[in-house]
């Protein structure tokens, strides 16, 4: 029921469902607590309440570790970066980004793509255009390694638009135009 409400943007109903679900879960049932925290985090993220989303993100990580299922920990930490950044904990966000980059050999290509893209976005927002450009270009390289599908095409178009925007900020208009053309061809 939660997913149906979530897909319909009925977040109040999502919260009602998850609270009912939580009432059925024992405090030591980490497997189900993991899913409860995931649903809460996702709902609060969509609402834009990043403080609560961060709270449930951390609880999801704790529950996952207790079940020894850390298969999605990198993805969850990438989400946590967003919450920290937008809650003005930029230092915390960049620390997590740097820690994930330091162990990037343990991260899947799809998560690396997201990690480098997000790092580029935050640097871009902080007006560090040259560094943002490097991260965007690295993200493109990981995106190109993905299997051909609509997701890959859309992600390449997004990355090319980000690169175009950086070049505009750097006043390198000819390079911006070439990436704009790439975005149009890929999207």
C-alpha cells in the first residue's frame, strides 16, 4: 500500500501506512526496521523535510548493519550527502563524498556515476566550476560504461547539460555549445 500511495504522491497516506507498519515491528526486528526506515526516508525526502529524511537514513544504515546487509550502503550514503548539503552541513556532505571516493574500488559503476555527478553538482552550486567540470566528466565516463537503455541516455543528457552550464559559467561558449549539441543528440 505504501508504494501505491508513494507513486500517487500521497505522502500523508504514506506516513500513515508506515506508522501502522512500525507499530507491528519489534524493536529488535532489524530486517523490517530497515524497510520502515527506508519508506520513512523516501517519504520525507519527497516532502522536502530533509531533517527527518536524514534521521531515517541514519536509522536505515544502523538497521542494515545489524542485519549484515550493507549491499545498498553506498546508495544510502549518497542520499545522506544530499540531506546534509541542503541542511547546510556542507562539511559533513563533503566528508562523506571524500570517504566514498577513497573506497571507490568497492562501489559499483552505477553508484560511482551518481557519486561523481553529485560531487559535481555540489561543487557547481558552490561555484567551484573547474572542479565541478572534472567530476561531471568522470561521471560521464562511468555513465558510458552502463548498459544501453533509456536511463543511460537520460543520464548522459543530464551530465552533458551540467557540463554545458559549467562552460557557460567559465565563459567557454564554444565548448558549452558542443556539450549542448551532445545533450540534444543523446536525449
